């Protein structure tokens, strides 16, 4: 009889145990009942009224399998963006769309190329398919066409670009995306992740849907997790060449998007008032938060998303110290050491109260005093606060 100590169970295929699991933004703090969660780039206004009503109504039919083709949502997305419905891929979040593309096109020894700080989900499913991940350097926290192309070789099958990018907030111009596409071999899939597209107001950015319409190797992805506030329902889609969409459909699980999710997503697309309010919140508070934090001496990178990335270069005022102090005040932001940015914090743009709480906490932490909702400032700091603060009431 075998010695139990020498008996081993099934072993994962090579490489699986070498993958670092994805760790999402922290959601809880010990001793804090309702912390301000600004760690996951969620919509701090929540889901819109129409989406919530559609979700509630769908509860009567959750015993029925969803439409595996998502035809109602397919038609709504196609009409809104002027796309061919048969070319849409729907997933359990855009994360699943990336995983499906990797599963469809990658074999052992192939590789994907993405930016040094590219979204971790691209890498995880590529590694799970025994492919290599090649990272293009981003010295200015932005993936450039030249840096990406430098990493492309004979085994490259997919190039991933986030625009706007998470966690950096950077974006690629229309000219840069076009230049990258033109230089790629036609057998390489170019995947452009536009998760934060609805928040962009930079004039040199435009959606890549028009490029994808006529290209044989371009996929553009979007999500309902950001401006639509449906992160908990996990819905995303990709617009792909028809042969790509048909290939992916052969391995997509048959009922991968839920009944409530489909109904809420259709309703969210039609809720223009909620989208406008969500966009205006970001456009109003992103520059205010940026200016306030820069006023404290920290570096804040330009962002086209619903978040900012803050770098803490002074060892005496480190990212870890700032994070700990924010946590002590009930505010949760995102540490991004897993992306190779240990001296940075990513902060989701929140509601007015949440943004002022961040400013207050950082101000007190560096010894300046609060500049947000209330001014708990000693006389010794009043002149410096007056000099640094911005007109948050504007």
C-alpha cells in the first residue's frame, strides 16, 4: 500500500502555479463599518434608476436561462454605436472577452505584447494558455506605438492597448493607434480596451470603432462596469471582425451573461441622464482633486479616466504612509505595487464628500490641515493652506 505522504493529487498544467492571482481593490477596513471605497474605479453614483428598475423586474424570470446570444442587448449596442450586431462578443465583463480571445488565438510558445503597466487581466489569461507576456517599457507611464512594436516578434499573436489606461490614466491619440495598426502584421490581433471611453474629453482621442469596422484584425472592447455602474453584474463586449467573433463564439460558454445583467445593461444604455451626471461628476472633480493634491507637493499624472494616479516621491511622505493614514480616516484607495508602481496610489474620483475627505486626510497627513468640507486648521498653518488651496466651491 502506498505511503499517504508520497501520494499527490492532480497537478495543474505547467505555468499555472507561477501566475500571481489578481487582487482587486480593497473593500473593507477593520473597525470601519462603511468605509469610502475609492479603490476600484467604480461609479460612485451607483447604477442608474433605469438599470435598477430593470434588474428588479428581471427577478421574476431568473429561473429561466438567459438568451445565449444576448440578442436584445446586441441590438441596443449595435444601434447606439452604429455597429454590425453579428460582430459583437458579449462576456462576463470585458475580462472574459480578453480571456476568450487569448484562449482562441494563443498556444504554447506564442506571446502577447502590452504596456509595462497594462491591465493585469490581459497577462493572467495569456499565461494560463502557456503564452509569454512581453511588456513594452512605459517611461512616461504611457504605451507608445514604437515601444510596443519593438516587442513584437514572429510568435506575437495579440497586442493589447488600454486607452485610457488603467492604472496610469494615460491615453493614446487617434494618430498613435492608427500608426500602431498600420505597422502590425495582419495576422496579429490588435485589441483596444476602451473601458473608460465615456469619460474621455481630450480632443486628440477618439474611439477605435471606425478603425475596427474595416480592419481584419482589430477588436475594440467596452464595459458596463464604469460609467453605467454595473460592475457587480459583470457585462462587457467586444466589436470584432466577423471571423474573430465566430471563432470566439465556438468556445464561449452558452449562458455567460445573466438575465438581470442583460436587462440592466439594455436599460443603462438608454439612461442618458445617469450617464451625463456620471460624466459631469468626473469632469468637475478630476481637475479639482488633481490641483489640490499637486498643491500638497505630490505628483499627479494626467488622466482621461474616472481616477487619478498619485506618485509620492518623498520617503518621509511615502505612498504606504499616505495609504495608511487614509485608511485610518475610513478612506480606501488602491495601492498599485502589483503593477510595478510601489510609490503610487490610484484614487477613484468620488462624490463631493468623498473627494473632500481625501483632500482633508492628505492635508492633515502632511501637516497642512484640512482644506475640504471643514477647515480644522491651527493658526500656524493658515497662511500655507490659503496659499495651497484651490477654490473648491467653483
